[in-house]
C-alpha cells in the first residue's frame, strides 16, 4: 500500500528516530508538497484544561489529548468528526479541525464520544519525497486507517502498534474510509 491521506504509518524496528519509536501515525495530508500526520498511539494522561488555556468548562476534564509529533509541540490541533460545527474546517475522510469554542462546548457537553474531540499536541511532517524514501528503506509500514482510530484515544498505544505491525498485507482489509 502506498501512503495516502487517511492511511496509517506504522514504525518498524528499522526506524531509529526516537521521536517515532513504536509509533502509529495517521496521515492527514500527503501530496507533492509533503506529508502531515499525527501520532495516534501516544495518549497524554491529563485533562484538556491542563493543555488548553481557553478550554471550555464542558471539555475541561476530558482526557482526549495525545502527542501528535515532534514538530511544533507547543501548538495543539483539535480534531473531530462533526462537519456541522460552526467554523470547523474539513481535514480529510470525515475529519474536521477546530470550530467555535461555544460550538465545541455545546457539542461535547456530555463528554467525548466516537466523534471526538481529540487534541493533538504537535504534528509529524515530511518534505516532498522524504516519506517515500523512508518507506523504501523499510522504516514504515503503510496500513489502512479508520476514523475511530484517530478520534478515540487507544487504551494501550503499544498494543495498537503491535497489532498493526503484525498485520500481513493480504489481511489489510478495505481501503481507507
């Protein structure tokens, strides 16, 4: 499988970059200008209010944040699956970014659910052609991605990595949805 937006990158033992050791990265964008992704299997065990100064009270206690990658770790990106929220911007395959604080607060007044939200601190990025070279060198496996893998923090991030590492190519199932 070749890298496409919506797919997962699974780090192999060949990858010696400590930022990506045993990581699973969801590709948000992949094209001629480069690649943008978020590490999805490194949840942060802290309430969103500890990470987001303007966090609405209804989201304050949610523990749905994760390490997105080594680039711009001081910036957060809130993703979710609700395209009808005021000011939400489409990202890819049913995933949206941001929205008005009031709309976010109203939507998740009862807590996180299968549509998010998920706050990623930082992101992962590759320059044009860099990811293809790393895949060719055996550093990454490419697997189909599912929206719920991005929106629901894993209980055990290492277990997700192991599962995707052991998946044989013939067992990959349907393409990115």
